[in-house]
């Protein structure tokens, strides 16, 4: 079962969320949560991380729920490098995001990869392999990793999770578990699927609930995640 009193992925006005840190914490309490993971998007040139950490810590001191401070960064290449600023002092968790497709020596936009797949210039295995490798290596490369919305990039390429075989998911799960990485079940992106979740859980990966909320009204509201949780019971 997945703990539905936690929301691991909530954005604030520090990046692209609608509401500020304190409002999000209040909404988590109002929705009956016991804990919330505040998360905002960063890049290598992001300068506001110290202010963000200070705001989370200050609000967290008087919060009626447990609060963690995280950042979300996109994968840059198949080595698992992430688009992170040099200093993450005070950050509790790094959320690894597959917003682009790791391939070759870098990454590409999923719409371009989709065209290459549709025209036969690429095969599905040629993009799935580097995606799995980059995901695993990011977990091995950084501390306190959460894999955000695993496989959400696949539909953007015209693929789905059925293109990833059970054995490959199992290998990924073993590497993530060994690295101590957790995997979120995402309400917003409705992934990973119950099949993938079950394989990961079977390999010892901790699965956590998230909404990837950008507004207070959706924090801690689970439909898809609840279905996945029940499927694991």
C-alpha cells in the first residue's frame, strides 16, 4: 500500500506554482495530509534556492504537517546528469524528471523523437534503453533521489509503458532500490502504471504518492494513485 496521507510533489510560486509555500502547507493540512514535499523546478542558472529553502524552513517550523524541501531537475543525458545549480544547501530531496529524451551524448525534445520513430529513423528500443539507463544512473549519481512521474515522456513520443518489458523494469527497480531512490506514483501524469508499480515494489523500491500540484486545490487529492495503491494490496 502507498501512504495517501503524504503528497511528495507540490509546486509553489518560486517556480510555476500558483500559490506560495505557506498556502500550500495550509492546504495540505486542510486536506487531511500528515506530510507534504514542497518541490520547485530548478536549472543550472537558478539563483533563488537559498531564499526558497529559507521560506520552506520558516513555514515548516510552525506547520501542522511535516514538511520537506525538494527541487525538480530534468535529465540532461544518458549519464544521468541533471540540470542543477551548483549549491543545493538545505535541500532534502532531488526529483528526477524525464521532460526530455536522453539520447546520444545529450537529450532531445520528445516531439522530434516522435517524428524519428514515426518515420523509422529510430526504433523504440533505441530511446527506451537510454531513458532507463539515465534514470538509473541519476539515482546512483545523486543523493536523496525521487524519480518523478516515471515514463511520463513516453506518450509524448507516441509510445506507452507496454513498450518497456518486465525484465527491463525489474533491472531498473533493482538499481533504484540499491541506490535508495524512491519512485512517485503521479496523480497528474497518471504514471507509472499498476504493472510497473508492482514490478518496482517487488524489487524493493519504495513507492510514494504525489499530485504534482501547481495549485492548492489539488494537493493530496488522489484518484489514480489510490487505484494503484489498491492494486498493490
